[in-house]
C-alpha cells in the first residue's frame, strides 16, 4: 500500500479492514486522489489486526476518517505479520453428473518440512493416504515418499493423473487456508 488506482491511475489506493470478534469484517478501499471508494463486508484474514487509533464508532460507509489516517494505515499494513505461505498439491475429483471438480484432499508441505494431508472428509484423507502410501514413481524406478517434501509434491503433481481423480500442479496457499478445505473449494 498504496496501490495504483484503476480509475485515475494515481498510486493512492489505500485499504482498511475493521475486523469483528467473529472474523467478519468491514472493508474499505479508497483512492485519496480521485475519491472513488468501495465499501463491503468480508472475512478478515486470521493475521489481520485492527489499528488501535481507528475509532470504530467514527467509521461510516464513506472513508473520510480513514483517508485522514491513510499514512498510519499504510504503515500498519507494512507491520502486520502476514500469514506464511505453504506449497500444496490438491487431489481433485469429478463426481458425475457434476462437471465441477471438488478438492478431495490437499497435501500441505509445512515450513518445517512436515507433510500433512487435509481431506474433505476422514474417508477422503484415508483414501489418499492409501493411494500414496507406497510413494510416487521417481527417477530410475524408485518410489518417493511423503517425507521427501517438495520432491514428493512435484512427482505427485506429474504422475497422479486420472480422468476423474487427479493432482493439481504445485501451488502456494496461505497456511491457515491450506489447513482446512472449505465447502466452496474447487
Ligand atoms: Zn483514483
């Protein structure tokens, strides 16, 4: 922050979230230059903290008070401890007649090198555990197991390809989001 404004191109877009106890939040995005703004409700990331100097009572739909505090708000963003990102591979499944795949399970490589499987259901976790228990085919006829970390993820992504059940490529996710599969996950 600040970011470029899609309306006037000035680098003057600021953002502020006002998080509540239940993790719901109000969000404002505004441009100090052309005054365009967006106000909506959202879900605060787990690492978000409200800025103490912002008086919740003074927050209206228009970000007038927030704009006065924009310097402090930009600094606040820079100081927040962001969620760590982790590498994941998802096992996705097509359940006909639906044409939209669902995430059945997710392999999550934590920062300390531990691999965990997060399944949509306990049965899904178990099925994926069993499918990969012997490892995935590696170079020279070897089988690479989960404890190989990133090498396992890459080989899983390359080798686990079916028409109804397949592995995605390796991608990054925020750690807190990676540890649960939400009903809306692909
Ligand atoms: Zn603008």
